[in-house]
């Protein structure tokens, strides 16, 4: 009897997953192919779809089925496929029924329109054009948080959307411990007087060759282009439209190598995770990523722990010189590796080095908390942003396009998302250490172009487990340890001390 009830529940949830994937396709198209005059109608499409999805997700019949199942034998082991399905669907249902459909639609409409205005404001360096949208979005997200409810602070309710079960205070504590060791390391590097040559990274790198190289490298590490594709956008992202349809995006700069190449590796890491989920559970918790912190661990792992390693370039550098003979022909591999691992406080998050990246995240984490909790007005964000950058990184943007307007997240309503990037860095370092213990010397594999053992290890240990465990549980199961900043700091010191002769 319980299996019959579960099958009915699964059928309802699966139907809604088809609508969600259709909405994701509309949003992907909005960021990649949409004609400039089609934005208003697309916003109405997205609003309608979001409303339909929410109505179906809060169908009382789903609640009835979940109530029956939650006391059945199928729910006895909460980490089994059946148990996790019941546990997580019930948790999500109880959240969704607290949200008025009108609010869900308002957020969807505001997001669709705001992103379009953000693109214009960023291009024209005009915060005033974006300011009304930003104010509306934060007010809507405050309303969402209040409707959902929270234990400690309003931000908790929004953080939970991306990092289930997490609390703001817990995340703040681990990021504070990380900051306390990062700031002295960055200062030590700055004071060392040793800086690698980097000027060649800003030579001419023809975009067609960049596209070839990015596709080759991302395919080699495991992104399946028969089940995915690469496109252009204003702000790179990855989206999943189905178990065999994962879209990654990038943007190219013909006078800076790092931007597109490491962006592609980053998004490919997300894509490899999506392609590694169990397709037979599509639309259900066992076939869904664990959390965005775990998702980010996969992108940051391939981008930084693999993609910036000397062993990676032992295999790939001759190909890079072949594709970019003018820019890299007179640059040896060690010089190149030093350059792509340069530590230098900068303005742009997506181009930041490993050592300073998390400081960019901490700034955003603190600012959006302050706005959501009513301690900072959105109109004051540009000033507060600049002050934080001076305090944490010793630099200040000279315009808002490279300051408060640089990220798409707030325009899209992704408030509570930013801290998952740093959680991803922490998890990634612990995961790569665990993989090394299981697989042996990873550098020996990488220098021979053997990336599949690591990919299969990630598939088995992380991807295929879906949401059967929450992120702290999964992290401890894979690594044998709780979340800590120690593995990341050890990785940074091991990589940077030889470069900077510390």
C-alpha cells in the first residue's frame, strides 16, 4: 500500500519537474538568445510558469500523501532513497505552503525584469537605473523570509533555500575563521616582494581559439557535450534542463586569458555534477544536488584545485601554446602556472585569485545580511560596497560597473546564494584530500591527462547520493571530518609558498 501512495506522489512531483525544466529553458534563453525587445513578454511567461509550478507544488493532495508516507516503513531510514524522498519533499512542501502564490509570481516577475535592467545599468555604469529594481527585490525577499519564518534572523530563511538546514550564525563563524587566516596570508604575500610575471595573460587571445581550448579542456575533465552545450551570456552560469540536457555558459575577453578558460572549467564542474546525478530519480531528492555549497565545491574543485595545478598544465600547456603561439610562445610552463596563481587584491569576484576570492564573498554575505535584516538601505549599497572593499582588500572601484553592479545575483533574487561559494571552497579542499587518500597521487594522474578516476570518484561519493544526506552529513561521510577552513588554508599555503618564496 505504501508503495502505491509513493508512486502517486512521485507522479505528481515528476509532472511539476517538467514544468520546472521548461521554466529553466525560458530563463536560459533569456540570458543567452532573447531579442532585446522581447523582455517584457518573457517576464510574463516566467511569472505565469512560476505561479503554475507553485500551485502544483502546494496541491493539498501532495500534503495528504506525504502525511501518510511520513509514518510508513518507507520513511524509517531517512537516508535511503525512499526515506530521503519523503523527508525532503515534506520539508519543501511545508515551506511552499507558507508562500502566497501572489508573492511567488511577484518575485518571478521582478527577477525577470530586473535582470534585463541590470544588464543595461551595468553596461552604462548607472546604478540609479537599477536602484528601484534592487529595492523592490530586497523588499520582496524580506516578505518571503517573513512568510517562511526563521529561528534566529530573517536571513536564515533565505540561506536555507540554497544551503538547506544551514544557519547564518554557523556560516558566519566558519567564514570568520577563514578570514582570520586569509588576511595575514595575503599580507604576507604582498610583503614578500615576489610577484610572478603576468603581463602575458593580457596579450591577445583570439576568441575562436579560446572556445576550442575551453571545450577541449572541459570535455577532457568529464563534461559530456552529447548531454550538454556551451553558450555565451553576460554572467556565466550552468543550468539543468533535464538529465541529458545541461547548459553551461561563458563570456570571452580577447585580451585576458583567465576569464573564459577558468570560467568554463568552473561551469563545467557544475555541469559534471548535474550529469552525474541518477537520472532514474530525476525531479526527486535522490536525483537532485545536495546543496549549492556542495554544487560550488564541484565547480571550484575543477577550476582551482585541478585547473590551476602544475600537473594539469604539464598535460595541457603544449596545447595552449599551439593555440596561442603569439601570446604564449615565449612563456614557459612554470611562468604560466605562477601567473595564473598570482595573488593580488582585485575588484572583480569572478576573476579573483584563490587566496582573495573568499574575501569578495564575505563582503557580499555581510552586505546582503545587513539589507535583509533592515540595517542597510539598498540606496546605500554602493558606498557600503566601496568601504568594505577598502577595508578587506585595500582597493576601491572607480565605478559601479566593477563595483556593486558586477554580479547578477541580486537582480535575480538570489539572496542567500553568495556564502555557498565559500562553503564550496571549503568542501572542495576537503574532498580533494579524501580523493587523494582513496586514489593515490592525483598529480601523477593529471600530468598524463587522466581525469576520469577523479570524476568517477566524485560521481560515486557525491553526485549519486543526491539529497540522501544534507551537506554537513555528506561532507563528513566522504571526508571523515566536519566542515573546516584548515584543508583550504593548507592547500593555499602548499601552492603559494613556492611561488612567493614564503
